[in-house]
């Protein structure tokens, strides 16, 4: 009936994994993978975040309601970033109306 | 079952329900925090995609060793915080206090290293600031020779590197502010634990503070690769 108590052994394993992943992501930054450097760095960061959320934050042992709230939070974050980027990355696809040439958000201008 | 345990607030059926409600409430708050930092991450992503050279140059100016060390320190503090919650669940008062102190110590270590980094950037004149009041304090954005070489190597414009440092200082600054608040909360928990306010049935404040601390750790887990590891160091 009482709360699920995670054993210190699991906490320590997660800590070791997080430490190893930090070393990995720092090491990978010194190897030339082209555009995959960013992909690798983000993949490691997401893995670490999932480990922290599932084990340190007990979401793995939490009721469904808590899990839905957590998932909804990150889903909304995904919407925020995806829709904002899809706007900015597609602005150059269509011609600007005349008179709008000098735009504060033009990717080309410096300062 | 004639008397309810002291730890149970009257509006809950049992301890399990009380515990779930507490965690759920904290998670709702953390979702608002995800949205807060999410806005910063979205802004960062847009400007990084527009001015990549500037962001690469800015990232290469940062001290990767100090950044990686701080990541390790913060992960260790998350581990000790998890152990503090574990000790609370077992009702071990002295262990709770020990692990809370250890977590605070690691938190201060992180902030100390952050201060060293901020000071380095101050000395290198990398604080983004334009007004006269700022330049009177020596806070103008006028990179020293070494940083300028890196900026030229990446063919980056000075204004774009300055924008990178705006994001760097605001994001790491907001993260550091959250850590200072977390250390303040732990100071309060330490006093409550010393007075014997917690037991194996009632430890919700420690659990909820743990969730907060782990969340701050997650923010840094993303800040480290996004600020320090842009474009590779080879």
C-alpha cells in the first residue's frame, strides 16, 4: 500500500550511466561527425533527461495521471519549438510583398 | 483503523492519495517551468539556425572543461538528492540531513565554478551591453584578442556572437537562479528535518523539493550540449 521505494543500487547505476553519458557527449564533441555532432549531442541529452525523469523523479513508478501530465508538458514543448521553427524556416519559400523587403527578421541582414 | 495517522491531511482518503496529489501538483508546476525554459530554448534554436557561425564562435570561446565538470557536479547532486528522498522514505533522519547537506555543497560547487566562468567572460569583455552606464562599469562587449581570433576563424559577425552571449548569460543565469532557490528550499528542509518534522509517513516536502532539483538538473543537461558543444571542437 505504501509508496514504491527505489533501491540505492538503482540510483547509483543511473548516476554512473549519467556520468558515463556526460563523458561520452564531451568526447564526441572532439570527433568530426559533420551535422551528426548536433544529433549525437541532443540524443545523449534526451537519453540523460529520460533516465532522470524515469528513475530519479520516480515517473516509472508513478500513477498514469502523473505520467500523462509529464508527457503533455513535453508534447507542448515539442509543439512550441516545431511550429515556431516551421514558421521561421519557411518564410523564404514565398516572395515577400513589395515594401516588405527590409524586414527586422530577414535572415540575411546583419546589423 | 479507528485513528488516522498524524501525517494524513483530512481532505485525503489515505496516505497514497495524499502522496500522489502532492507529486501531481509539483509536476503541474514543473510543466509551467518547462514552458518557461521552452520559450528560451525556442528563441535559441531560431537564432542559432539563422546565425550559426556566431553561435559556433561563441560556443568555442566557452571553457568546455569547466562546463563538463559542472555537468558532473550537478549529476552527482541529483544522486545525493535522490538518496535524501530515499532516506526520508526509510525514516532515517540523520541520513536525510547528511544527504541534503551534501546536495547543497555540490550546488554551491556548481555555482562557484559558474562564478569563475562568468568572471572569465567579464575579463574577456564578453558581457553583452551597449549603454554608457554599462561601459562605465567595464561591461562593454569588446572581445579580447584571443576571442576575436576565434570569431574571425568562424567568419562570424560580432553582433551575432553578442547575441549568443545574450542567450548564454540569460539561460545560465536563469538556471543559476533556480539553483539558488533550490538551495534556499533545502536550507529550510534541513531545519525542519533537524526538528524531527519528517518521518517514514510524512516526507512530502523532501520528495517535492527533490522533483524540483532534478528538473533543474535536466535543464542543465540540455544547456550543456546546446551552449558548450556547438559545431564540435576538433
